[in-house]
C-alpha cells in the first residue's frame, strides 16, 4: 500500500462539516398492503465528508491548499483525511476531569527540541481483543487508557492493504474489562488480535469527490473560505 | 436455487439488504459486486474456493433481465466503471478474450449485521459479446466528461436464428474440441440413407 498524502491539520479550520455513510437503496414502491419496502444494495455504505468554509487567512494556508490540490490530482490520488472529534471521544477521567490531550513530552533529560516542541502521545489506547474477519460488524476491544464507551464514538484502524479506515461505534457493552462493540461500516480488511485502534485522531483514506472540489477563489487576492468534499477511496485488492 | 429459512425471513421484512454479484469467466476471472469495498462471499456454485469480489464503482448498475419466454431473446448491457485499470484493460484486450465468455449475475442476502445468510444465488447466465466505451463530453467548460464501458451480453437464445458459421464436419469439430472424433464419419452418410428407427 503506497503512502498517501495526509490532509494537513493546519487546514482543519472548517466552519462546518460532517462525516456520513452514503447508502444506496432501491424501492419497488408501495405494496398492496400500503407498506413501502426498501432494499439496500451498497453492502454497508461508503464514507463521504465535507469540510465547509475552511478559513484560509494566511499566505501559508493558501499555498498549502494549492499544494494539496496538486497532490490530490483531481481526485485520482488518495488523501488521508483526519477528523477532529475531541468533544465526543472517550477521554479517560483523571482526578475527576476528562483528559483531552497530553502535554508535549520532553526527552529523558527534560529538554525539548530546538523549536520548543516535544513528543506527542495519544490519550486513548485500546486494541482489538480477538481477530475479526473482513466485513465483520462486531469487534471486541481491550481498553488500556480510555473513558467509557457509550456508542457514537469514531475510531480508525491502519490496515496493511487498505490503509486508514474510519469506523463508528453503534453499541458498546463492557464485560470482564473487554468491550463488545458493533461498528459501521463493516471492516474493510481482516484485523488481527492486538491491532491498535486510533481514537484520538481518527482518519480515513479518501479522494476528492470531484475534480474541481478544491477550486479556490480568493477575496482581495488574499483570503478565502472554500469548501471541499471527499469520498472514500479503495486501493486495488 | 434454494433459500434458507433465514434468507426467506430476511426477504419477508420491509427492509432488505441485498448484494448483487457479477462474474465474467475471462482469464483472469472478473468478479465484481454492487456493494462497497471487497467481499469474500464464500463457496458457491461457481467459486469452489472462497474468492474476493471487488466493489464500489466497478459495476455501475445491473440491467433488468428476464428469462426467454415465447419470443425475443434478450441482449442486456452492463455498465462498468470507465476509469478502473482492470476494466480498461478488459476493454482494450483482444475481443476473443471476452466474446463468448460466461457472464453470471447473482444475489446474496445479508442479515441486519451485513453478514451473508447463505451462498450467492446465481440467477442468470449470459454470454459476453463485446465491450464498448462511450464518452459523454462535458457540455460546459467546467463540466465533466463521463466515460463508461458497457459490456453487451446475450443469453443462450440470442442469435439462435442466425446461421452458424460452422458445421457438423470433422474439421469444424476438431477446431471446437481437438481430439473429439464424434463427426469423423459424417462424410460416409452424404451419399446414402439410413432408416431409423427400425421396428
């Protein structure tokens, strides 16, 4: 699986946006008994996301947007798009307060890098308890550092072939320190026991929804608030 | 085609989850389905070992089809993605790689957890004829060009009234099935007649 371009977090400046699973249904219309039956034929749906009104207000933002448009190449190249869902992720509770992020971690001599930055670390750590097959919709996961799962949380798995894939938890039941969760969409690839689950910064391999999704029109040749749409991308099997 | 009781219950519900599968017996075999992502539907009448079907965008639609009854044999067209490497390679290959190859369409029924309740049910078989590529150019400068590859498939009865270009001679039979001696003696019968049956 080749490396894909990652959507820069410095461009996660959208005013609105969301992730949804696009479903395809067919319906034969109303039956003689008055029922409207419907059939889904999409196998679970594919992710689509729109980042609305991304605020580009500096020269760096504008040039970064243009460079990314080049690399996305009109929708034929994959882009790993992260999602920021910190308000809803299962933050662990420490001293009665939820922990959303860790402070930068210094070297073992308590010094930082020349620019003052340190090492980053995820707050939530969890892994798959038992292996699951391709297209499974149930998973067991073992939390190492995590708040309570309630359903509605997002996480990602970095699969060996299909890369980063996003999943959403439907139901979560805790028993004996292990969560049994139901997920959508079905697993894009089989997972082995011990596979790490990314809750802090979930992301998904996508592509531009259309060739002109990243068109940029600058106000006063300086600022812009473009929107961009992505759909899920699949590597050849 | 047998449906299990679980499949029948799923089909009885107001909302069903159905997967449509397409299999073209070229070399290598093309396996596609209308759902998202890859799927391994397990052993079925055509795939004796589990094989993976590719999804999302490869097969754009399945046409309506019907079995021949009292008249016109049908010819249907399957629209395939026009940008996939696999489909474009198929379209640009020699026509005899596609022509006459069995093309099967089947369905699979899923439960509420998107798990298949049984094997794929193969419902219709046709024989591929030719691939055509159509391009709809953009109507405006900022419009999009749409490229689609269509596979024309006939049923067993398609062209049944068309005169065949081969005969029941030994030469034609060797071309069809080398080593088969079934029509070796047909020239013997050209000048005499046999009465059959004799009671």
